C-alpha cells in the first residue's frame, strides 16, 4: 500500500519520485526502491559509506557519527549518511555516482575453448506421418533427434502438433547433454534455428558480478561486462547479507541479483545485435552464499557453525523458474561448490589454473571479501577459507572504496627520483583508476601504501603507524612529512585536497593499518596451515596463482613486503585475472570441463580453519610486519 509521503532521488543524473512508506531512514527507502548504494555494514551505522547529499529539504542536525566522520564542509553541503537520515516528505536526495561506478574487472578469454557444449541444437527433417507410420509426434521427434529422454514443458507438449505441421515437419531440437552422454530433449523450435545458440557465463562475486557472452556454435567468448554487486546495499560480506536476509527475507536479496543479471545480459545482447531470447544457456558460478541467494535457497545455516549449505552440487534449472530473462526454453546451470565457504567460484578457478592437470604442486589464492586457498596437483587437492574480511575491497577502511573511478590503485616511493627529489628525500607517486581525481583508496592502493610504510619504517613490525615525533631517523623526509594526525590518531596523507574529487584530503589511518594487518594475517596463516597439513614445504610449490577481484590487481611485491604472501613463496607468483569467470566460460563450452568441475568438487579435501589450532597459532605468528 502506497503512502502519501514521497521523496525525490537523483542517481546517474535522473530524478525519480519514490514512496517513503514506513521506512525509518533513507537507506531503507533506497533499498526498497532498488537504488544502488553501498552499505558495507548493512545499515548498522558503523562503516560510514552510505553517503548521500540532501539537495532539497532539511537534513536536520548531524548525528554523532556524522559529526565525527564528516568535515564541516561536507556537512554544510548537505552530506549525510543514509542510514542515519530521517526521510521527510518532499526531500530531494542525490546519490553520488561512486556508489554505482566500478572498474570493469573482467577481460575476454584468451585461452582456446573446447567446442562441446552441454546444450546443443539439431536441425531435423522429420518424415511426415502416414497410414503406414503412425508414430506419435513426440516419439517421432525423439527418434529422429537421437534423444533417449525428454523434459519438454507442458506448454511445449500442448503446441507440439501444430509446431510440427506449421513447419512442414522441419524443426530444430534443443538438446541438453551433460551427463552419461545421454541426450535429453529440452525444446522444439519451428524451422532451422541451429545457427542461433548463445550462452552466458556469470560469476557472482560478493563485490563484483561479471557476465560473459559466449557463442556456443563457435565456442568463442565475444564480450564481457562487469558491475559492482548491487547486493552491497545489504552488506559488504556474506555474513552481513545472511543476517539481512534473516530479518527481511531471502526473496528481497534474490530479486536484486536476478534483476542485475538480467540487465547485464540485456546490455550484452543489445551491444552485440542479439535478442536476449538468443541466449539459451547460462552457467553461473559464485561463492556458496551468492549461489544460494541467486537460486532462492536459504543460506541461514551457512552463517553459523557447522556452516552447512542447502546444496553445493551442480544444478540444472529452468531459467523461467529462476526469473532469468533468457530464452523461454533456456537452462541455468550452476557450477558445483565444495563447502559452505569454498564455493563454485573456486572450482572454476581451479579449472582455469589447470593445477589439477599438473604433477607439480601449485597454490591457488583467491583473495576477495573472503580468502579461499587451494593446494595440490593432479593427484590431490586441499582447500580452506579464511575470514579475511572486506578490507581488501575497501570496506572498514576510513577512505576505502571499491574499484571505482578515482580510487588510488597504486602507490610508490622512489628514494632517488630526480636530483631535486633525491635532495628532498625522495618522490612519492600514485595512480588512480581512469586517471581521475582521487575518490578514495581501493585494496591494491592500500596494499602499496602499507608496503611503503613498512619498508621505510613508518609502520613498525607490530603494525603500529608511528606518530611523526616517534619516527626513526631513517624514515625519508618525503614519507615523514606525510605522517600526520587524523581524528586525533596517527595517519598518513595519501592525497591532499588539491588532488581529490571533493576537495577533502585522503588518509590511511592507524585503524586502516590494523584492518589490513588482520586480513593479511588470515591469508598468510591459511597458506601455512594448508602447507603444514599436507606436509609440503614452501620450496616444493612450483607456482602460486593469484585470483579474485583483489588478488588479480594487487602488486605481488607489496603482498610479499607486508607478509600477505610469505616471502619464501616469492618468485613463483602468476596472476590469473578473473579465474572464476574464465573457468565458468570454459565449462559452458565443454561437457568435459563440466565433468571436471563435478569431479573436482567431489574430491577436494576441505579443511575447516575455525577449529584448527595450527591455524590459530599461525594467525598470531603472521600478525606482525616482518619477514617469515
């Protein structure tokens, strides 16, 4: 039931009028109306990320949190946190562009793809029935198509007779063949449509969603598109989103991701001159919680010990049953997962790395909101998941952002630089995504900054960001002069106001360094625990593969400098990119790869770290910033 009270909302330059309803704050209004806004803490008022501007109306007195986190300039400009802003009739709210911006983190597949997709088309010319051949229509189609089974919809069965006769018994069979080489008839189309068969491979990451458009006739990926996962409005990590779904229902979270995927597929189809109905198969990977939300399964039990999902096996479902807007006869195939916290995205990454095909031992590290780690070779695989937290994705970091325009994505210090720089104590330089003014710090930038501070002595081995008056004399002047205070605590000036988008300086704070310290210790301890459990020395690891939204963009040297990756694994690091997306594309064009995915999921030995004493010991050991 609509209320009489409304507010205006501006996003991407367009203004919308929406009902306030019974919402207690602006964040709830925006979430209910499906606007894209970051809220890593799920609206609990702790992250300071759901920033909006009150363009018209009275924003009221700023809350205690807003007074602490927002400058007087921002407050006077009407900036407020959506989770603390009380809606009022006639108010006009502007959502800053950075809430919806993201770097396209996916790229087209360069590896050759096998051409044996699990969904095919066969053009059929059926012998018309006669007095001498009174075979029923369905049996006639099955016999000619070579299919032993069928799962035509009720509607397809009801229209089969007229479809056959309207086309003069020339039809195209849509056939699923993904198990035991047993063809299953899925649909019948009039005429010869065999040349039109497209697929979509979708990787649902906690932070980013990537979709690939694949020609299933030629086994070629032709386009790719990625966006920030719009479920971010419900929280930055899976636990926060699970908590939200328990209060507001799984359906609310599911509808957001399905609508986003539908919009992404429509965009891919439009810019390639296709109709979405030309897409017949969607292969979907993601961590176990993301796939639960996508399919509408309740993930509640994943959030509490012993972390049990409803299902991790590969599922083949009718697209219409999931409201996925592809061909009405389309199929959605989810890749199999391993456990509640090692999902189908990791299985796809294992496939992309080809570590399962090698006799040498390899290590796969997928670093994002969670850190999944896999160790093994052709004979065995072991995996674990570490609660790295969302710091690498910009959450819980004071000026942290995702991979958006203006995010500091690299930072370096050159003690020499030019002669003038050397005389002044070196040169600091940074880059931002798309070379636009600084909007914040993303994960790769934060890692680089921390590495510089550790290497120059501004951060000590315990992880303390030192005040300027306690810095060692060896700290170069170019670093020393940037060591300052922010909100009465030690901080490092990353970009002064002249370089930023909103004219406010950007800092890395003491708290940020602690968040990084916790996250990097979790990853490093997970690596050590796997190695110890398998009885493998670091020197026996032939290759270290980096994957994930953060892992694909971080500087390996910085990761080694802060101890995210143990030093003894240096020199063997290879960046895979979006390995989950690559593996999903590989699976959609090949039944062999699909079977490999199922075999991997069954045979990986999962190690639960929450009850591992060796992990706890390694976690403490890796907390400091020293070479191990």
